[in-house]
C-alpha cells in the first residue's frame, strides 16, 4: 500500500516537475508587449488583449501623414476612400467624390447609357491591382465589347462589412441613380457585420463602424455617427463598462483560468488555429446569428435599391481559403444555407465554379484576385449580365436605347 502511494506521489511529482520545466521554457520563448499581449514570434497567444498602446501608435502614425492617406473618417460608414488621393506607386487613384476611378462622374446618368454601381469590400475595390484590372472596370469593358452602352462605378472600399456597403449606397451611391446595383458578397464581411471596432477583424484599421443589431421587428443601427479613432481609444479603455461593449462580442476583458499558465495558453492557441485550418471555415459558434444578420442586411439593401427604381444583383466573390476548404470537402459555416437563400431571393451570380479552376496566378500575395483573376470573374459576370439584359430581367427601367 505504501509502495503504491509512493509510486503515485513520484508520478504526480514527475508530472508537476515536467510541467514547471515546460512552463519556464514557454515563458522564455514568449514575450509580452506594452499592451500585455503575450506573443510567440508573430503569433498572438490567446487570450487577446485590447491593444490600446498599439492602436494609439497607429493613430499617431496616421496623423503624422498629414492627410496624405488612402482612408478618412466618415460619419456614415466609419471610413471611406480619401477624395483625390493618389498613392506614390500610382496603384491607387481616388476621384474627387471618393470613388476608385480615373474620372469624375455626374450624378445624373447620361442618356442611353446603362449605369451600374458595384458595392463591396476590397475584392470589389480591386486590392493589389490598378483600377483598370479590377472586375468592375473590366465588366464595363466586356459589356461594351458586346454592344452595350454601359458604365460601372466602383463603390468598393477595403475592409467594409455588408452593413457598410449598404450604408454607402444609402448615403452616397443612390445619388448617382444607377440602373443596376451589384452587391459583391464576400463571406468574411459577415463577421465584420458583428463588429464596431474594426481592428477586431482588421488589425491595421484604426476606425470604428456602425453596425446593425437585430430586434424582434427591425434592425437597429448603433454607433452612429461612428466614434472617431481618438474616441474609440477612450471607449476601449473603458471596457467592459462602455455601452458598446455588449455589442462587441469578440472583445473580452475577462481572463480565463487557463491564461494564468503560459503552457496552457499556447495549447489553447494551437487548438484555435487547428480549428480554423482543419475544421469549419471561420467561427461556427454563432453561425445562425451571422447568417440571419447577413440575410436581413441584404434584404433591406435590395428593398431600398428596388424602391429607387434600380435592379439588384448579388455576385458571390469567394476567397482563396473558401476554395481550399471546398477542394478538401471541409465545412463552410454559411454553406449551403446562405448561398441557397441568396440565389433563391435575388438575381445571383455564382463565381465559385470559376474560382475552382484558379491555379495560382489568379491570386495576389495577399490572396486577393490578381489581374488575371479579375479578368475571369468579370468574364463570368459579363455572361450573366449580358443574358439578363437581353431577356429583360435586369434591363433598365429608365427609357433609352442602350445597345449600339
């Protein structure tokens, strides 16, 4: 009996000794930054801390540029492209109205010209490529080659959620009286719908955004006008007591029990990365909430567009990660529920079949569509829109002769 007890004690003691040694090693291998965030090289070890000092440094760097910046605060959407901005390398040119374009558009469409307007995030704006290689620009060129007199305005803005794309239409896009509105659906935007503080999803973003909160009967818009960057810092410093805290589910200030051990924190982080890489794409815990809000925003967007005597089309813009998951038959949390809904309720352009054939040259280093990728997306969309113009389902309600 005593020998058995001794063996148990030695075993427990051995386990504790090994754990202590590993714990010491993990503390040597990790660092803690000025915000108290534990890092192992470039990997953020859970739990994530609110990066007050990091965000303040980013704000200081932003203000030091003296207005020569691509994005500016916007009281309706959180941020927009800076009017008349041009990047040093010539890649980004923004017109005087804050639209990515080489020209300025009249708010009144020209007679006998179909005006289309594209809304979405960086996959619509055309990140990593010149405006001439973005799919909205190419769509215009391809439709003209088929005899249609068209122009396509690119209202895509980097980092936007579905809610911001809709709000941009409300506040600015509708004034341009488009005959056809194309909403670029990119799945990560669903997660952005759930945020107020943009850095939760986009670490380099210093702005906040409005967001919709669903009630039993409606959608309530909160954080409007959005907090500016300085106000956002003060709000985050007041978490969890700030009123916006209850609407920012991905920010937590409580420290879980496992966080007191560096070893356990690393194990939890590895498991979290495994879930993302090998289980369902993106978080699935609140999938129903994400999907319900995405449906509600899209439906309201479509209703407003139709009320403005315009046509509404949704185009599905898959990410590179989504194609990898589909190729390995891993789950995607919004499939098929949301895409089935979009295709049944709206004119819907599927691009996932096109994306499946991408070999690598169609992607940029940041996993956006390259010039070649945008060409293939635009070609697929051209086929659909050419057909719906011919059969009348998306033909302008404004009288005119739109084909040469």
